[in-house]
C-alpha cells in the first residue's frame, strides 16, 4: 500500500529470553520483573497481555555468544545483565501458545551454528504445536564470541555468511516444502496405514556448504515454511531479504534513516521478481505512555534514572564490533567497518549525515529501547507520532521494545491500542488462521508462489526439471 493511505498498523512486542533486553539497567526499576525471565509465569503473563492488546506477534530476539567487545572482556555484560545470561527462546513458545489463540511468535535462531536437518524439524514441531503461529527470524550472527563457542576462531566474513545462508535456506525449503506431499498423511485406521510412502520423498542435496540425504522427519505443518523474518539492512542483507524475507525488521533512530532502507528493500524485491508489497517492514519504536503529558514525562524521567551507561555501551560495542570503552564520553563516533553488525554502526555515523553522535549521547539513547526512536506522551500524542512515522517511512508495522516489564506492554494494550483502533488504524479483532494468514490474508497459510520456497513443492519442482 503506498504512502499517503491509512494502512493498518501492525504491532510486534520485542523481547528476549534474558534480563531487561534493550534497556540496560532498567531491571533495577521497582516495577520490573524481567529478572524472573527464567520462570514460565513471567512469559505466560506476557503472552496473555499481548493477546489482550491484539498484538500481531511477540518477536523474540536472541544472540549466541556474549557481548565481550567492551573492554575486551565479558565482565561488563555479566555485571549489568547485558543480554547475559540469555536462555534459549524456542522453548518458551509452547507454553505461551497454550494460553493464547492468536498471538504469533517470531523467534530468532542463528543458522550459522546448527545443521539445517534438526533445525527444520524443530520449526515444524513448533508450527504444529502453535497451530501455525510460528515465524523464524533468520540471522547469521555478528559476535566472535559465538563463533568461538562453536569451535571457530572468529565469525565468517559478513558477506560470506549470507552466501552460506542462501544455501541453508535452500536446504530447509526442500525439507519443509518438498519432502511430504500434501496428501501423504492418511491416518487410515481401517487399513492401518498412517502415511503413503510413495508420497514422502527423500531430499538429496550436495552443495558447497551442506550435504543432505534424508526425508523430513515431520509431517506437513499448517504453514510448512514458517513466516520468515530477516533483520539485515546492509547491501548484502538487503539482497538476502529481497530473496527470502516476508517480514523485515530494521532499527534506526530517525525516519530519515528508516525510510531509505524500506525503499531500498522494496526496490531490490522488485528486481528479483517478488511483489514489494509482499514484504512487510517493521521498525523498532519505543513508547512511554501516560494519561497526561506530565504523567508520561515523569515516567520517562523515572526510567532514565535507571539507565546503566556502561551496560548500554556494552550492547553497542557488541552490535558494532567497536570497543567503546576506549572512547572518551564526549568523543564523536566515527564510522568503522568490520564483520560485526554494519547497520548498527551506520545508525550513529553515516546513515544520517546531519546528526553527529558523541559516545555519551549513544549511551543515553541506547539506554532505553535500543537504537530506535523513543516517543513519550499521551495515547493521542503517541498515536499522532506513529501515524507520522508510517507516513515518513512507509513501514508496515512496529517492533516495540519495553523499558519496564510488566508495565509498558500493559500501557500499550490499555491506552495506545484503543486510540489506534478508534482512528481505524488498528484491527478490532484478530483474523482467524495461521500467522501468515493474519499478516497477509485468509487463505495464505503457505508462502506465495513467487517465494523461492514454493519452487521446491513436488509438482513445481518436477515441472521445473522437465
């Protein structure tokens, strides 16, 4: 839908199976309960809140490895709970799915350190258990500490990681889409036949990085291929997103940064033969709400008093691969290119040439909600800002971090969602069906015909081979 129209706003909650996530230090706030991240009641309560607010999904971030760039050590990350410790996110989903009916789950999983065969089964299992509400945020990693944990000296070069990822996607597409035909499963009690072996196909793959000779271990799940998220907006990341992503997550502090990234991915998608409208763009956007402007501002100032600057710089050092402990707080941040997250460095250097960041400003900004914008105010003011953001950037949705949880997501559900609904910008009720149907429309349980995964369906693959 082009800019200038009142497109429906989609909302994802943004969280991680750790303490505080994007707001280092806020776990010390007296209302925050994220230190209970390792107990199911915290996540079950969160899921219920998000479904009450008709959130489209819970986007679960994850990192393998520790943020040890700051000071060349893991000490700061451990001291401030800067996404350390961090537990496995996929295990949370069945519990949250059991207490919800509609909430989607976009879960981050790093393909660089796990073979595609067991991973494909894990995602199919989650798709079954959630009745088709699972999505996968495809990442290749950016921390050398993760590579060392997997037995490597350092991570693979940035663009090479995406080359490997392209082949990984081909393998899992073959397993999800091509191994079992739609009518392979019979469940025929009278004849004692569960599935027709003639309609279950062995996948043989011989590639540069992966070899496979096996059938997929899971019967077809509601979506087969999960909804595919991707979060890279570097030139190589955009190419990967244009080929594979159905939803793209991006972060940046201003519309001036986000808008061109949205346009670049849509343009790239058109070049590879996909409909740009079939890729939904989500940007990070933090809100602090109050019934009055004074209440909202007081809440924000209260939050700011809990920011941990060293924790924030530990995060930023991990994202960029630059050791901010070696910088003076009032020193200007200059661009450095390496094999870490290139977009994160661009956000505070060359992406917006009109903005000059000092290290102190980076710490204060990242301290609440990461590198995205922070909007403070009444529901009416915040809704105005969101509508302006959509107009300026052409995004389709927001990934909304929290500063304090519980608290901020409840405010969004109880204050912001009613205001957006009243304006006709937010759904009054969930669409029935899978996550893909909720995002793209009824009858769209599986990837569309232009998506590369569709090429591996038995009939399509056989026709292509003729």
